[in-house]
């Protein structure tokens, strides 16, 4: 996104959301001029500034400062999302509570009618009231500020608790170990010699200022524990950083163990960071990079193409180079970062495409909305004669939070109907 578009569209939206959150969480819960109001206002402003500074700070700031800015800034990205949603839901009980309080006050200040005294007998027996004698409906009495504060604090407390629990659970999910999934995939053209071939698929590690070498070591140990025939890393190893900044964090990949080795294709974030430097570095770790090319493995071909974003740098996917002129009797598995690349894969008769990129949507409700722009957000789907499998990946972009899209490593076992 260009800086001009960010300033014109995103900043006003962020400012509006922050104002709404300030109004409900600070103004409606504190008294004018109080230390609590001043402190809450400063906190909202600082968090907003950290949110805006965190993404560019990953590359512009020294590593320790980038991390110090990144943790609160990126966590607040998710925090303000779910806090704003919780407050919006809280508008309904807030209005109901205010109505109840107004009725209570109005009832308390209503003056009861005085019984009429009979002019002859002097008794206090009431006479039937005429229409002119009927009391007019009482106007709603204004709420005392303390009652408004009570309602505001009740809604703010409930909303804050809900948002905190949501972000806390999402962070626990995102930063915890990914789930190991197993899937059997039958391929009609797979040679019986490759029956039972196991591919450990991983994507979107997103090494950044929040996660580093320890995370990579954890993932390598999990991958090696699956004892795969092949490891496929389908892009976005790094978020937005140079090898000089995050190369050390990726070094444990050199310890990957698989019968037929580990393979890598670029993702969009490699091109944002400088794909050439990362390709060289990954090769130095012992991974085989597939840049619009294919290799023959026992029983099938393995191909890999560049990410679509590389086209802007004259280094995009070349499906003819990777898939053209091959033996059509052999099955072919394609590594391509983005699920949308399945359209070209199907044209070239690919049996199975392995992708990442989507993070499974990463955050609710985006996991439900992403299907509007992607042919598949997660899992296995069929597109013509081509199967597409999309992993949710193991990392995160932006906030270290996953909700409704747990991270995963998938072990796919290829089977042949002729075996």
C-alpha cells in the first residue's frame, strides 16, 4: 500500500475507531478533569501511535527498539479490533440499561395524585376523575451523572474482559506449537513406486521482530519428528526483513531431515524483502529452491513456481518453464505460494498444488471473508482435475494472534490406485 493511500484511507479509519474506543472506555467511565480520564486518554493515544509505528519499525528501527515497539503495537492491532467489536455489541445492553435507569428515576420523582374531598360530607372519598383531571405523562427525568458512570463502567468492564480474553487466547494459539495434521491424498497418475510418499508441508513462518530462532528450532524439530520423505516450504519464510536482520533466526532450517530433502519456493514477503538475498541464503542452508523449474522424484515430478508478486520485479511465475514439455503420464505436484495460482496449475494438468499464504484467515471474522478473494482458504479442494491443498501456515502477519485459524504443519501421504 502506498503511503498516500495509507494516509488518505487507513489513518482516518484508525483515528475514528480509536475515538470510539476512547469515548466508550474513557469518557463514559471517568469524570471530567480526573486523573483517570487524563491517563486513559494518554494510553489510547500512545497505543494508537505504536500501532502505526510497528509495521514500518520492523525495518526502520534497530532490532531491540523494533521489538519494544512491535509487541505493544502489533498486539494492539488485535486488541482494538476485538475491543471495538465488543463495544459495538455492548451498545444494545448499554441502551437498555440507560432506559431502565431513566424509568427508575422518572418513577421516583412522579408526584401521586391527591384524593378529592367531598364538599358536603367532608370525607376524603375519591371521585371519578374526568379527562381534564388526568395527570399528564411525566417527562423522562435526567440521569444523575453517577448512574451514567455506572452504566458506562459496566459496559466497558464487560467489553474489556471479553476483548482481553479473546486476544489472550488468540496469542496463545499463534505463539504455541502448530498442530500436526495428517492427510491421505490419492493421485490417479501416481506411480506405484511413490505409493505412501510423505510430504511435510509448512508455510508462512514469518520470521520477524516478535519471533525468531527459537521458533524456527521448534518447527524444525516438529518437522523432523514426522519423518517425512520430503519437506516443502511454500513461501513467506520471513515477514519484511533482510538476511542481515533475520538470517540467524532461519539458520536452524539447515537441520531439516528428509529422505529426498527440503524444497523452497518464494512467497510475496520474500519479494517485499528482496527475494534474491533470501534465495541465496536458503540455498546455503541446504534447501533446494524451485524457481520456475521441476525435478523428477521416484514416481512423480515436483515443480515449483515463483510467487505472483514477483511479476512486478520481472521475476514472476513461469508455468511453461516449470510444467511445459513434461511426461503427461507422470503425476506432478506443484509448490506455489498463493492458492489463486491453481487456475494456471489446472491449465497445465497439475495433479496436486500445495500452497499457503492465507493463514486460514488468521483472525475472525476474516477467516470467513477471505473466501471471497481466494479459491480456497484452508484444506483440500478440487479445481477441475487439480487438487489444491492450502495450509494455514505456522506464523502470523501483524498481530501475534490467531482466532479461528490455528497454525498447522500438514503431512500429506500420496497414494496410488495402482499400488
